[in-house]
C-alpha cells in the first residue's frame, strides 16, 4: 500500500493523490484517488471492510512504507480491533 502525490495536475474531480493497494498473493491492484492525504485512513478502512465482504476473507497483514498517513491512531485502533498486523 502506498500513497503518491500531490500530482502536478488534478483530476476532473480535483483529486491530486493516488492510493495504490496491491495484493501480495495475486498481485491484483486497486487504485483510489484522494483530494488530500487526510482522506487516507477513511478510504483504507472502507476499502478493507469492502474487500473483506467481497472476498469473504479478512486481510491479515498490511504492509506499507513508514509514511505518516499510515501511522496514526485511527488506523492503529482499527487494525487492533479487526486483528490486522501492520
């Protein structure tokens, strides 16, 4: 999982950041576009909940760089609640 940006040119909807999520096993890749880095925790939590329902299997380990957008109390509490190792 990585967050890139800000991009020089915004999308039509004004989004300048790109959140890239890759499944290590299948290499399947999802891309989410964000207006700011502050949206990252909310988008990550919604994504993990949605993917758990769709695949009928929860994420067990999340691997990210040490970006501050991934190291915050909101994500830490969510990961602890659902048993995800980060």
